C-alpha cells in the first residue's frame, strides 16, 4: 500500500510544520518583546511586525502544539 504510506508521511510532515510554526511563533514573541523594550527606535518598528507575525503563527498553530511535539513540556 504505497499510497497509504505516502499519506502517512504527508500527515507527519504537516504535523511537523505546525509544531515548528508554534515554536517559531513563541520564540518570535519572546525576542520581539525583549527588543521592543530595549531596542532602538528603528528596531522597535520592526519588532512590532515580528510580534504581529508571531501572534498570527500562534493563533494558527497553537501554543502548546510545538511544546508537546518536541517534548519540551512533558
């Protein structure tokens, strides 16, 4: 059943990408807030964009998805 193997691998890949998006969103949110507080005025404008993108990633991927997938929280 090579077709079933393909779809199994495909769903595992999608699950990995969702977990990776969750971790990147969380990391972007943390780094964005740090540089928003202590960065220069030019950097603050960019960090607002990073924070918005990170919030969108966390909204789509979920906060705990990456933490449980990569066994950071268990």
